[in-house]
């Protein structure tokens, strides 16, 4: 698969799974230093993430939270240490910069780039407009260009896109940025219903 080829290309290790293993991710003494940086962004860090766990990473700006997530998804390669993913890991990543959206797409095109009118959400087929309304978009916005949405609306659209194919490991980088209270409550509900990690 494309993900497997990418992992091999950047030097990802794969966890040796035993029957019934629930380990999805293991970081072994992982550190990272950006070129020409005076000190490491991430000092040696080890952890293990099991299926079904929910983990929050807190820290001040510049503490290395996004760097750690980029190491996990393979966007960055550790300066030292190893990142190991389980064989069955299928992750979805929410980027705080919203780079996953094309500003000229309509909301419908952002969710259905191959066309069509229906999405599959939680195993159920539904019309894309009904799905967008669940994410608090009004019918007048359905044909709007993504670039005309506010930052909070773009973030909400990214969440809608993410939950169409969440995989078994959700990685959310600052998921509440620019969100209003109603959308934060929606996100909390979606996360509480999510059966993955």
C-alpha cells in the first residue's frame, strides 16, 4: 500500500505483533533537532499507545507537540530513536494549518472529490448535505468555496472530512483551534463515540 511504501521510505520500523497484541504505537527514546537549531525540539521520549487509549499532549507553544505528531505520522524522521507502528494501524491526521483543503473546492467537493451525492458515516449512507448539516453548515454554504469560509468553518469542514474515514488511530493537532462552543461540543461527542484510538 501507499502508506507501507512511505513508512519504508522514511525508515519506519514496524512493531513485531504477537497474536492479540493491542500495541498500536511505540516510541523508543525518540528525539528530534531541527537543522541549525541550538537545542533539541524534542528530548529523548519513550511511550507506548494501546488500542482504545486516548492520549492528550499538553505544552506551551514551541514545546514540540506538533513535532512529536509529525514524527508519529512519518512526516519527520527522528534524529535518534525509533518510531514503531503496529501492522494494522490506519491513521487519520488533522493538521492545524488546514493544508488538507483546496480553497477553490466547494464544501461538497472537499468531502467527495470523486463526485457523487452520498457519504458513508459510521457505516450508514447519507446525503452529503445532511452530513454537512450535522457539522453545523447551512444549506446556503453547500456550494460556497472553501476559501470563503472563516477559519473556524474550515476547521469544522476538516473535522467532517476526517470523520468520513477516521481509521483506527486519530491524530488531532490542536483540534479546537478557531472552534466555537457548539462545534467543540460536536467534536467531544464524535470523539466519545469513536471506537478507535
